[in-house]
């Protein structure tokens, strides 16, 4: 069977490559159709020979690529990822929806909050874990075999326990808070919030004469890019001395291992890959949404209170790696596990 995958480029390519390695019985194709005439031509010919179209982006109004799939009576899956839901809400509010986009495709999303938002625009989506992460390298070093072949998760964690807890036991000069900010949409990703929180916590340290400093590590954007962004938007911002920008980092493993807390303060999200990765390394997490084994907090004051609470636990040697979070991610979001679930859905649909 031939399966064509389109949509958000990063996730579509990632899912295509992952399924291709996992499933040797079907053929998977990807083409980028966004502002890409050659990609559209390629899409047309690939669609003709495909049994199923998977779009890693959902729609409720006319989209040329999907119209062609309807014309050729192709079965279609929409995987809703987050930003597309915001687009759908706008379309719904101006009454520009096309009912066939709601009724004909099979709709899936990853989390309850996206499912609830989709219900409000008339889309009934089922929850399916389709975005995955690779097994963290610290576990690969311990004679790791495929979890689906019987590898015991508790055994993996036990072998790596000292490394997972190293930051909590040995690094007592700083309490390190890690975050990722997309350089093209820093405010949407919560950078202003983080800067304000960091500034307030600097004052907290001074008032309490704290010897262990709170340190913010920001990846994905540099300090110069941050300054340029705020200047371009005519906004004044003072970057406190406890924020350190690292820009783009190819491998985040060492950042996860060295940190104690991960912040994801985005305005709107599907299920974040960075949250799953941070959990897989045993990090404690403050997130805009409620999710298993993390702290779902949105407002600045409660966020600061939670950071200070965890900071005191760290000082008192009460903060250890988030082992339950690791177990949850390894049980549900490692590539082979999500691929198996996606393949089960594909078989049912086709």
C-alpha cells in the first residue's frame, strides 16, 4: 500500500521517515506543497498511486491539495497539531467552513485540550499519539533493546539512575531552569514572561541572600536576536543577569541533564516535543497545559511560586529526577510505540 504524507514540514518528514523504518510492508512518501509549485506537481502524481493521504495539519475550509484528494476519492487522515486549530477557530468564527472537511476525513489529535477546541468548531477528533521522540541516549548506553521486544523500563531507569540524578545531587551552585524559544515567534513562546519572571527572581535572591543562584538557560534564540526582536517591535526590555541565551543547539541531551526545571510557557500548543524530551530525561516541568507528571500553570505569579517551591526542595535535597514522568514517556511516546499505534489506525481505515 502507498501512503502519502503532507502538511507541516518538520513533523510530516519526521513521521514519514519513522514509519518507513518501522513498517516494511507499506511505502511512505512525503512532498512539501507549501509555496512549492514543484511540490504540488509531485503531490499530484504521488496522490494518484496512493491509497491513503495523511495531512499533518487539519483544515475545515477549502485547501487545493485536499480538494484534489476528494476528487480522486482518496481516504484522508487529518492529524491536528495545534496552530491549525487556531486557524480553524478563525474560519469557524467567520462562517467559512466546508462541511465535507469535517465529515469526510478521519480526524486525530494528541491531547484533550486540542480535542475540546476542535469540538467547538464541529470536529470530532480521536486522541492518538502520533508525534514521538527517540529513546534518550543515556538509555541507549545500557544495552537497550526495543521496548516492544520486552525491555523492562524500570531496568533502564535503574541503570541510568545516578546520571539522571546527577544534576540534583552534585550541581548545588545553581538551580538551572531551561526553556526553548522559537526565534521567529519569541513572545508567542513566552519569552517576555520568562524575562519578567527571571527579573523578579533576581530580586527574590537578593532579598533572601541566596548562595545558590537561579539561572535561566534559553535555547533556540540568541541574545542579539532577542534584542533585535524587541527593538523591531518598539518594545523596551531589560534582560536580567540571570538569563543566558544559547541559540540553536543540535543536541539537547547535555542541557536536559544539567538542568533541574523545564519551562514551556507558550500561548497555544499541541503536544510539545520538547516537553516529551524533557520528561524523558526526568525533568520537572512547568507547562501552559495540564499533562501527566508536570505542573500545569499559566499565570506569572503561580509560576513564580512553583519555581520557588521547587527551588527550596532543591536546596533541601528533596528534589530528584521525575522518574514517573520518564516511565510515562517511555511507555507511550517512543517512536516504535507511536508507530505501532499509527499503523493500527491505518489498517482499520484502509
